[in-house]
C-alpha cells in the first residue's frame, strides 16, 4: 500500500480502536519502506510489531 493512501486511511479512521485484521507492505515513491500498514485503519506497524500481532493470533 502506498504511504499516501495509508495516511488518508489514518485520517479517516481517527483514533477508533482497530485490531489490524490485514497488514500490507508499505511503499513510498515506488520503494519499500520496511514497515507495514493496516489496510483497515492505516496504522504503521514495524516488522517486529507485525510478528507480535501475528503470533498473538495463533494462540
């Protein structure tokens, strides 16, 4: 997902809670940023945070 689209999602979503049901790789100017973004609320998630989210879903 493009960083600009994630920014727009974050603005629209506001500060409502989100369980981040789907995470996508973040891109800026056609290059990977190394972060992930929630496709629902636009929150930025680091590689480590993504691993923690995925691990918590397995239990």
